[in-house]
C-alpha cells in the first residue's frame, strides 16, 4: 500500500468517479470491482481497515450449511460457488477445511435430518465444482479424530468440507488488489457530511482523525458500505432517522489447543437449536459464536461473562473429561452482524432467524447503500451494487469496462502456477534464513507474494527473526513491514489486525506490547506521550477481555 500521507494527498487532489465509505470486506470488494473496471475510486475508513465486523467473524469461507435449515437453497448455492472460486483466487488465504458434526444417541431424529441436509449440501457443492462429499464417521474413527468427545454421548457423526481464512488479511488482500488497479485508500478518515449539487452528492466532507484536518473530496457517486454504521451515514442526509440495520452480537473465545483435544473442526448442535463451531485456527482453538440482539454502543461491543459461559457450556456438554474452564480462555472478541430488516421483520425479530441476505438501496442525494451479507459473498455483493450504480449513471457506465473480479488473483500471484512457484522460492529463502516452519507458513498465508519483503528485512537485520509472542508464529520483522507497506499507524492495528495476537492470547500480547510499541515509536517518530497513549489503549482493550473471562467475573 502507499503511505497514508501520500494517499491523503491523492484524496484531496482530484475528482473521483466513486467514493466508498467503509473499509471492511464489503467496501474493499466494491473498490476492487470499480477500480478494475477503470473507474477512479477512493475508500475512506473512520478507523482501521477491517476494524469492525470484518475482523470478528468465525473466519470461515463457507457454503452456508446452516442456511439449509431456513430452506435458503439459493444463498447456499451461491456461497458454495464463491467458496470454490476464492480457494482458486486466494490460495494462500483460503484453504479447504474438514468439519465433523457429531451425532448423539439421544437425538436420532436430528441425526436423520442432518444426514439428509448434508446430502442436499453435497448436491449444491457438486454443482459448484468440488468433489468433497460428506461421509459417515463411525464411533471409533470419531474417537481418533476428537479424543475429547464423550464416548457415552456420541454415536458417530458426519464429516463435510468448508474453507477457512483470516478475515482481516482477506480484507487487506482485496484492498491491495483495488489499489493495484488505481484505487486510493485511507484509514482513520471519517465521513462527516455531504456536499450536494442539484440534490445529488457531489462531495464528501471528511475529517482526518489524526491531524484533525477537515477537507472535502469531490466525487461523481458515493457508496455507503459501513455495515452496522449504515443508518448513521444515511442520517447525515435524511431529516428523519430510519432504522434499516439490526445489530446482532456474536462473540468468540480462544483456548489453547491442549485444552480440548481435536484433530478437526467441529460443528456442535446446541440445546437452543443453534450451532457452535470449534475451529483449530492460528495454533489455538476458536469457539463461537453467539447470536443475540444488541442495543449497546456499536463502536465497542465486548464479550460478556454469561456469553463466555454459554460457549463453554456447549463444548462441555460433549465431553466427560477435562471440561473447559474460564481459566482456559486466553482471549475473546465480539462483533456485530449488520442484519438488514426485510419486509415483515421488526426490531423484535429473533436475530438468529433473521435473513443473512444483503440489501442494496438508494437514499437521499443518490447515496447507494449496501448492508448485510457474508464474508464469503463479498464479491457477489460488489458486482450487484456496481451493476445498480452503472445502470443509474450513463457517465460512469460509458467509462467502465466489464467486471473481471472472478479472475483477479489475490495475494499478489499472477496465477495458481505462479503461487506454487513463488511459494517454493519463499520457502527456500526462509530455510536459508533459519525461519521455523510455523512462521514460514504464517508469512505466506498472511502476505502472499509480499512475504519476500519480510524476508528482505530479516536478511538486512537477522535479529528480526524472532517471535513477537512466545507461542505464536508472527515475527518481529512484520512490524516494520506493516508500518511501511500496510498503513499501520497504531499499536492496536499491529497486534489486533496485521497480526492477530491481540485476539489469540491477551496476556502474551500485553507482555509483548512494550517492545512492539518501542519499535513502532522509532519507525513512526512517536514522542513519549504518544507511546504512553498507545500502550494505555492496548492495555484497556486487553484488560476488558481479561475481566470478562476472569473466573469470578
């Protein structure tokens, strides 16, 4: 990425075809689509890229098995197709992942319905071009795969395939692709209002949250892709407040892999007719998610004590030994799904039963809004929104080429063969630098072809080949790389999003924060006051997590 200073200069020096408000996966997808068509594009994000919902998902690129229960065959089919496409376009980021759905002896009817549902799922998956069919797992095989499951409770299970990613790194990869096609990206710039000409948006009033400077960006069109903040942006134009987005809170907890023995991901049915995932991720186990209405501050959702207990109780219901305790939880995180209110739904709707489809609508001034949807379907949402935008603007339509995002590789690769060749070259360089296998795998997964840039730094300064945190693979060399190449401007950016250490182990992250902060201080020329602010902000974030998971919370 360009530097933030350079991007700010570009943002104020031209008129854009399209300004996109929101730097999550939806805004990133729209930016890639529009820029790859030849339109001039600016993305402004009031916090860090992917700092909202897009960094707090279950990290799955999935075909939507659970949506079959809602008889939403169309959504499931589209998600299956996109999952297979993203495995091809982002081979370092999206990988195949096996799940097991355990069967219990006490619920034979559910077992039958699940087997039938997975058969339908296979039909939809096969139409998407993959041969990974579900299969029955006997009790002995299940015991081998998941030693922690209760022998007296489970009678077997079904295996099926989906895919897993790092949601934040996916957002950054799509944003980098957009920038490679000419888009301008700036984080920590807040949209505060609009300039209208003939009752149409002609500019976006912005504020740089670091310098405090206010400026206006000229544009021919504007898209609101802010997720749970959709109504807030619309209210800058509308006299009457309209609630279109219903926040639904979902939390996840992290426990060490040793706390619950499993060699595969699990899809656990719950007593309240939901499902909880147990997913091996980033050398730990991620457990989630909840799905409850939310009425608090949408800028700071936090995991609550009772929500953590709920997730622990679901997993503990499937095991007789070594039950998970609060003290096993090393971190937690909470996110808000921007569910859209469809016809017939009201604010009292159960969020678990609300639609996961997205909604595109135009509001005053020609502002085009998109809300809802899934991480997996970001490219489809971007395509649909751009089709609507171009249908309304002959000026932009005459300039825009056809979309080709279904062929654009992510991660800097030119093709899948290029991915294989360059990954081998990166691996050879890493071995010569004595980089351990876990860190090598992490570098390729996170940075794609740009992993060469991290290795360049280690070649120049071998001391950077050390872990940031004891139990996790990110290396100290990633700090200067992310500051110089990924618009990383805060300690939280580095530890929560560029690496995921802040959501993997709160205590280890806190212990490592001072050395990372001092490194960033030198790179970004922070004074002592700024250094203290950065450390205090991170400590507050992690201490809130630790308070929620404390045994007596």
